[in-house]
């Protein structure tokens, strides 16, 4: 092949890539999106949403709604007795038998705020924010084991490999931060059953996956340069890699290369920015004390709550705080008390801090586990205090800020917290409502994969209008 033929072939390859890019841009613009070299460039939703960012307070393990958010005096009347078979015949139970004895709650519930919503004595700081909280007591889900339940809560499906809600939000809105990922994950406790699948991008580009931060030491493992490599050397290497990638992009028209270029550049900026997020020297001592920074056992979670505020303040789109585990099959009172001591003060401080700074109006805060716990007790040994089994039929979550109307309770369970009695809310409905607060019609935020359009809410979901401000 002579040089003129090679030049001609190169021309058509380049032209094809350019025409392909033009076509792609046209298709994406029809969806109200831009084909930009930066896949995390800020984008608009389908309409103007009230929320610009999300802090998802994920409580894997299944916190007991009966001991935190849903007071049931009727449980004490049934305490120590089995429920009639007619009430338990259709339950999906993991460990306890349908004829297990009812376990009354030892918690004391009191009304809080002007709204008068009742909260457990284990969470006084969250309760102090009652007028900002929309408490949903009628949640239900399809899964009664942890991994599928967490998958459904995070991805809208019990099938693994789907994008998580943080990835969907990053895909839909991009990020307003130029030096941090759009989706950041902060973790404390004993880990969770779903692991990294709870913040994965699934079939979406990996750009939209959550980035796990550590609250001490190196914020992100392997991010700093190795010994002997200066910032100037690193910059020179990246410039060369960028030129090679850009040349390959021109030759092939492969839009994924643009994402790769952006990933390298973001990582370089993060090398300088990430350590700054852990520098609390400019925070007032009053703020640190309010969160519980430096105070055990809440210190690690307090640091993460403060980091969450600092991140949304700087344009990070979605921050997940995962704290595990709330899987209290035995010793419910002791274990639940411990987790509440760890999380209650930092969460209360986070809500108050966001509100004081004017950030709560644009930050949607959601507190949720994958399911609740049974009214029946579980007792493995006679010398242990009892716990509760997994319960998908009804549980409680709450949301605040970002387009949510606080100071209200949505839904109701029956007298013993066994089933939803009024206004059932499915996980798909929660997702649809969250996306609405961010400016999305959940039926139109889609991604084509394997020949069909997928969405977070699968084929269901309705916006819970009562939740909206």
C-alpha cells in the first residue's frame, strides 16, 4: 500500500470518527444531554429539581423500626405469646418460626418538635430534628435476606450487576466538583453483605461508580505518588499519556477514550484535593464537638458525617455513609444501643449543620436500611437476650431537605408492626421520589443495555407526592 492510499484511509478513519461523534452528540442532545469530553460535567435534569446533591445514610443489616421509629404499645400486650397462625402464614422468615413468641419493645417513645412525631429514646439527636424529617413508616421490600435486600435498596433490583442509585445520579447530573469524584463512599462498622456492589456502576461506565474514601491515613489507597516521583514528573507523564490517548481518539472515534483521559486528570487533581478534605483545622471546635469528632464510640462516624457536609459543600453529587451492622438477631437492646450511640449525635449534627449553612434546602438526606425486624423475638440460647429476625413486610426510613416536606409521618403499620396498614411505599417508590427531588422523571432516566432501556425503578415506582415540599 502506497503513502497516498495510507493517507486516504487515515482520512476516512478520522472523518468517520468525527461524523460518529457528531451523530452521538445529536442523539444525546435529543435526550437533553451533552456529549462532552468530561463525562462528569454538570448536567440538567428533565426539570428543575430542588435537590442538587444527596447524602445517603445507609444502615445495612436491617435496623429495628419497632425500637426506633414505629412505637407499638400493642407489642407489650402480646409479649411472650405466639401470634395466631392466620397472622403469620404468609410471612417470609429467615430464622424464627411463625409460632415464635412476640417480643415487646423496651424503648420509650416521645413526641418531638412542633409536628409531634414520636421517636425512640435511643435517638434523641435525630428526634430533635423532627420538624425537618419526613418519616415513612410504611416501607416494604421484596427481599428478606441481606445481599438481595441491599441490592434492591441500592439498585432497584435483586439481580446483581445493576447500577446503584449513586451511579444513576452521577450519570444523570454529572458533578459540580472539579477535583473530587461525583460519587463518594464513606464506610464504618463491620462491613456489609453487599460490599462494593452497593456503590458499583453496573453496566453504566465505570466513571459513575462510587469511590471509597478512608477517614484516616491516605483518603484513597494508592492515590499518592510513590517515593521519588514529584508532582512535576507526574504531570509530565500525564501530559504524554493525554497526547497519546487524544491521538488514539482521533484515529478510532472511541468516545470511551475521552472518559479515560478525564479519569487520569481527575486522579491528578484528587492527589492534591483529597488530603484537604481530611484537614479539619479550619473547622470551629464547636462544630467538631457537635458532630462528636474525637469522642468515642462515635468518632469514626462523626468524621464521615462532617466529611459528607464538606463534600456536598464543594459540589460532590452523591455521598453514601455506610455503617454496619444492624443485624440484631440476639442482644437487641445492647447492640441497638451501641449503633445508636455511634450514629445518632453525628446525624443530628449533620442535619443541623446543613440547615444552618443553607445547604439542607439543596441536599437530600436519606436514612435507610434494607428491611426491618420482626415483632416476634429470636432467642438462640436461654442465657442471651433476644433479638429480632429479618422483616421485609414493613419498616421505616426517613428523608430530609432537598425538596422533602419535613415534620410529617407517611403511612402506618398494624398494631404490632407486622404489616403495612396504610399508604404502602415500595423501594421503587422511594427511588422515584428521590429522582424527582433531583429533577428527573424516573421513567425517562434510562440507559440502553443488552438491547433494552434500563432504569433505576425497573418497571415500577411512583413518586410519593405527600413527601414533597
